[in-house]
């Protein structure tokens, strides 16, 4: 066997260099394509995240609006109930007995109903809740005992 000639060696070396350059070029192109793909995926993920945030915000706004409307409706109903109780007290006072022991009882019941109705009408649901919260803060033990008693009574009533 003969030694490869210089020309063959140069040709082999040149082909190796070309293959190497081609491989590097292909690797660079693949790297660029991969980077572009990753960037595109990040953009899509970011857009999807933005859409989810917008949808969540819209749902939150809708729920908040519904809660606000429900609160306003409850306040209106509470005010109407207060007005009705106050009117009932006035009716009892005018149509009930006026003299004697029954007259005194009628005036006491009517006065209590009028005062209660006025309180409910003026304070509304939120004012009443504030007052209940204050009473519970000032008297926690009796409040807990009343809660337990009411729970027991409700349990007995609904369990039967």
C-alpha cells in the first residue's frame, strides 16, 4: 500500500473543514430557530396570562357589582321592614284601647314597635350589624352563650 499523497490529505482535510463548517452553520441555525421558538412560546404564554388576568378581573368586577347590588337591595328591604313595623306601632296605638290597664299595655307595645321600626329604618342592616358587633365585643361570654342557645333551639326545631 502506498502512502496517501499530499493532495489526498489536503482534499480530506478540506472536506473535513467544510463538513465542520457546515455542522457549525447548521448548529447555529438550529440554535437560532430554537431561540425564536422559545421567544414565541414566551410571547404566547404571556398573552395567555394576560387574557387570564383580564378574565379574572372581569369576573371579580361582576361579583363585586352583584354583591354591591345585593347589599343595596338588603338595605332597602330592611328600611321597608322598619317602616312597616313603625306603621304597625302607630296603628296599634290609634286603634287599640286607650284607657285602663289595656290602654297602658297598648301604648307600651305601640311605643316599642314605633321605636324599633324607627331604629331599623334609620340604621339599616349595616348599622344593626355594627351595633351587634359592638355588643359582642363588650359582652363576649353572654354572646357566645346566646349563640349556643339559639343553635340548640334551631337544632331541636329543624331536627324534629
